[in-house]
C-alpha cells in the first residue's frame, strides 16, 4: 500500500536520492564562445519561455558550458551576457525528455547583437533513443485520432494488433504508458489504460528503442504524454467535434466474412469541451483545467438466426478531465499536482450481440482517475524530482435484463445465444507508485540514479447469470447433449459430484521495485558514451497475501555510444545494446493463483449441473474440473526479457533536413508461460520458462521471437510554410511465440489476450509446426505525413500508411480445448493477408479575431480513398480434430475489413 511505502520518505529525502524519473521535462545544454572560438567563462545565461515560471539563470563554467534541467517542453529563448561582449540570443524548442544542444557566439561590444533563430541541433547528441516527439502545433495540422495514443502510429516501427500497438515485433500488451509521470498502463493485461484528448496535451513522445536505464516495465515501447500547465497569460479553448453523422460511406462487405459478427450500421460521435489556463500568482502559481464530454452512438444489426435483422444499440458516454497546479515554492523548487480522468459508461450492447436481448443488454464501466504530486528541485550542477502517484481503473461488464437467467449457446445453429447475459465481470484496479531520481554533473559525466516502488492491486468478482454457461453441443439417440461451465469451490469434486456454483472473487496484488544508475559520459566533445544498469524485482502475491512468484535479480544493462562524426552538432553515428524486462500484468495471478476452479460437465439437461456418463460417452470426453488452489511454479522461474541491438546514423542537411538509417534486432531472451504437467493425474498446469528443464514430464521448447529490421527516415522541419516526414521499414519476425498477446488461436482463431498464460505451450501438440512467420510479420511499411500552411489562414495536412500483409496459418480445432490451437502445416506458410493503404487528410481554416482570439474550423477525412481491404483472414481449416481435409468453407476468407471513409468536423474558439 502507498501508506506503508511513505514511511521511507524521510529517509529517501535525506539521502538525496529521492527525485522523479525525467519523463515530464526536457533539458538544454551548450557552450558560449567569443569571436575567436574560445570559451567564455562566467557568462550569464538566461533561459526564458512561456512554460517557465520566472525563467532560469546559470553561469558558464571553465569550458564555457552551461546546462538547464527540468525544463518544461516548448519554445524558449536563450540569452547570454558578459561584460565587454555583446549579448547573444537563440531560439530553441525544448522536447519532452530530449536534450537540446545550443552553442552561442558572443561578439565584441562594437558589433551587433548575435541572434540565432532555431539554433538547437536537429539530432539529440546525448541519447541513443529512437522514436518521435510531437507538439500540439505539429498534430493540429494532421488528421490523428482524438485519442492520444494513436499518435504513436505516425512513428516508424509501430503498427497495430488487437491489443494495441506493436513496436519492433513486441505485441500491444508489452508497452508502458506514462501520463504526467504516472504509470497509466492497464493493470490487468498491460494494454493502454488511459485516454487523453488532444486539447489537454503539451507534448507526446514515443520511445521505440534504445532508451536509457531509467525506463523499464516494457519489452516494446514507452508512450509518454504530459498535459498542459497554464502560464502567466490567461488562455483557453472551447471546442466541439462531430464524426460519422454525414458523408460516411457504407460497408462494402456486408455479406462477407464471419456472419456471427454483427453489422455496424451507424456510428456517430459528438464531443464538446473546454480548457483554460493562467496564473493565480504571476511567475509563482499557475493552473490548468480542462473537460471534454464525448458521446458515441452505435447501431448494430444481428446476423445470426433467429434474431437476424434485430437492432442492438450501443451508447457510450466518456467524461475526460484534467487539472494541474504548478507552484514555484522558491527559486529552484517547484511542486506540481496533477489529476487526469477518463471514466466511461457504455449501455445497451455491453457485449457483442449474437442473440436475444437478454444475452447482450447491460452496462460496461471503464476508465478511472489518476493523481500525482511531484516535487522538483534544481541546483547549479544537479537537479532532481520526487513523485507519488495513483492510477485507478475500472473494467466491468454487468448484466441488464438477462441478469438472472442462464445463457444458452447453440452450437448446432452457428453459436446463437439465448436466455441470459452469461458471463459478467466487476473489476477494479489501483496502482500506487513512489518514483525518484537525482542527476548530477561531474566534469564530463552526467550521472543519474533513481528508484521506482510500485504496488498493483486488484478487486475481482465474476460469474455467470443463472450460475452457469450452457452450450448445446450435439444431438444423440438419448437426446440433445449439453455442456455446463461455471466457477466452483476449492474442494469441489466431479465424482462424487459436489461442485456448487459460486461467484469467483479475488484480491491479489503485485509489489515491485526498480533501481537504476546511468552515466552520459562525454569522452571527447564529439563522443558520448551512455552506460547504465537497471534492477527490477517483483513479488506476485495471491489473495491470501502469500508470495507465489518472486522474480529477483532482473538486471538490465543499457550501453550505447553517440559520435558526432562531423563535429558540428548536427550529425551522429550511434549504437546501443539494451535489455528490457517485462512488467507482468495481474492477469496471471488472478487466473492462476486465486483458486479459480472451473468444472465442465456433460448431460442431457439444459439446467442441471450433474454429469451423465451416457452423455460423456457420446461426446467422448469425461466431465472434469480444471484449475487448482495454486498452480505449481518452476523453482528456477526467472523473468521474461527481450534483448535489443540498434546501429544507426543521422545527418542534417542545410539545418533543415534530417536523414537517418538504422538496423534493429530484437530477440526474446526468456518468457514466462504455463504448460500442462503430463505427469499430474489432475491435469495441472504449471508456470515455467519454456525451454528450461522442469518436472513436467515433457520439455517444452524455448520461446522464440526474433525481429530484424532496416529503417530509413527523412524529415523536413517546418519552414517556408510546410514540413514533411517519410519512413520506410523492412522487417522480419519469426519464432514460435507471439508474446503477451497471441495474434492467432483462441475460440474463433483470432487471438488470445492472457499475458504469460496464453495457450502457446499449454499442450505438447500445440508446439508441432509452431515455428515460422509470426502474425505480426510485415515485410514492408511506408509512412509519410506532411502539412502546408498558407498566410491566409488555410492549412492542409495528410498522412499516408502502406503495409504489406501478415502471414496466414492453417489452424486445426482441438476437441479437448474447444479452440483452434493446432498448426496443421508450418506456421505462417499459407500465404498472406492483402496489403493495405490508408490516406487521412485534414483541411483547416483559422480566422483571427480581435486581440489573440481566433476561430479554427477543421474538416478531417479518415480513409479518404475508402479502402476497405480485408485486415483479418479466417485461418480455421477444420471444425473438429478428427476432420480430414478442409471442412471450413470460409478458410482464407475475410473476417474483418478496414473501416469505411469517415468525416469529422470540428470547431475551436481560442482566447
């Protein structure tokens, strides 16, 4: 608990190590030289900007060097003065978690003041990090989703899967999401756990690789956003957006693909909001407040008989809000309090409608509120931060009119559902963090050390309406055969039958700690070495407080170099080696260490739970109970990690264009998964590292995921009214293991989100033919975006994405699992999904009014070309394990398609 951790606060503060990880600010450094190029010692350097309370001042050292840390992102002005020399000025754009390098030249008093515009280096000469930074000005010219995280798709190496964003081969459940320094990653599954609208954002950053030791909890990327902070000037916006209500094209594939999926007939969104910021006390106390209400109304049409043609409404209301206070306590000390919330309620079709009203009508509640309090302190040669935070999250799906009835799934009629709501979940999560770091400048060394103490808690309740899930399986001479599935007690038995139906409840948690130390060592002015190490530790505790898994000694080396090969501060050759350990979501402890026991019985009754030996004989499977009090754990269990190697180059041309190229190699070093212990008479699963010896009676192979990529980039920064970015990525992704999200398999062949307990190694037969091209393998990806702004107030932006298709496999049905988990031929060798292209555009007009008031009207068209190519292909080859040959007539047919063209209109009044 957070309160128990706070008892260490006085000790941490006294030790001088208690300061926050630098994820919310940037830095500025450089040199001041005289007309002959000699260092100017003792020059006064002032950094000023709208985001700085009162500005910052420092003095150059014996090398003429200066530096500023904890600088809020945004435009700033540097001014250097010294007696006997004229002042020198420069404009600089400070990026989130970026170091801007600026050199100032001072002339003799008789000469003119030297003023340089946008003098910061186009490349970061202190970091090997790859990814991208985006400001509100850049994003306003492009058509990007109203949800901040989708901005990540602009970055090379980022694509999508059903869990989120794939980064250089890692799945969408392996990233770390940070909002105002708060770990906002989904607690249960490791996916995105927070929504933030564009108007709240000060800067957005994606780190796709090469990041320093201070960053962890991800085997993919770091997605980092900070919200606005107000300022001395009173400013604000009032805005409204509408999408899908007009000019939207229809679905061209209404009769294609998986007919069990409902048809989306209508999808309309409308949102309205405001944001205001200003000063309570000028240069001392600032505020920012924002609110955005978003409503989405969908109309779905059921396509399964006997309810085919019935309409199912789905209405969502999301309240997004943000508030921040920035208080300059004294010169060099600040306190920042932040609140970001995104609660959402969905009514109507709370789950996919595939039957009568009672099976889908209900309420879903998601989202929550994040709170943080951050202390910043700066000195002449050191700076640091300290933060306490809480992330709150709800993810509940609750029944409506069918709340007391049993749900029947009729497999003899295509899986149509009738009766009650079926499975429901009431889930709440919290995450408490205390994070800190301190940075010191010791000669040519920028040394940083810090810590992260984290506790994740879950409060889970789930069950089935009517106490069970019933499936009509087949007919027989004795009558229709039904299967029954439910949650039961720890001591339940099938023979003799004593397995009552219960509501499953669990309150497990994780306690983790991380510590890091790193050094940015400027060996010579043109060469910097980044040397770092990180230690992560996690204790997984069940609902009774027992430690069931303890992952220690998770050491992550991070080493890299940056060589300014022309010595002008505009080019670099760089390389890095990094190890990234997984932040294990709570799904593992909830399902494997919470006495989750599930009986499956077979009989001739649609309601009675008692098994029938006659029905079992027809089905060919005995009634059983899966699950146990606590799944066995391999005594040598170690944490999951990925190793990464990057070698790249960047060069600047005419201070306007930046060109780059890099090679990326990422490979899975170790995974945590579960598998069947074939020596256990109870059929127990156990938690293991695949490929390592275990007492399971079978050796499962090592988990392999190997990514290789070559990436080329080009960028023109904004000047003369326009800018653009371009990237090309060739990549290859092979192995026998997808990762935290399994892209294929599952009950309908379209994937499984169960981090660390996916089905990849559940049974020995699942590993046959499992090595090959993984589902995230895309050979070629092209991304381009750009914008043009006219003096008249008009602007035009466009984003183009082209991707080659992903591999197709031939999946077989496993009777015992009731899922498609068998690879009938080597993985990924049955062709590829079609290539996809998407063009999004934005046309805007900004009208200037009196003073600083202005009105901006925007027309955004998503998928302008109305490309509706298939994105998901049916990979199910047969419908029964005993089938010989193809029995699924839709094999290699489409399951899903690109969304049709849609138009969004927006208006914003700024003051």
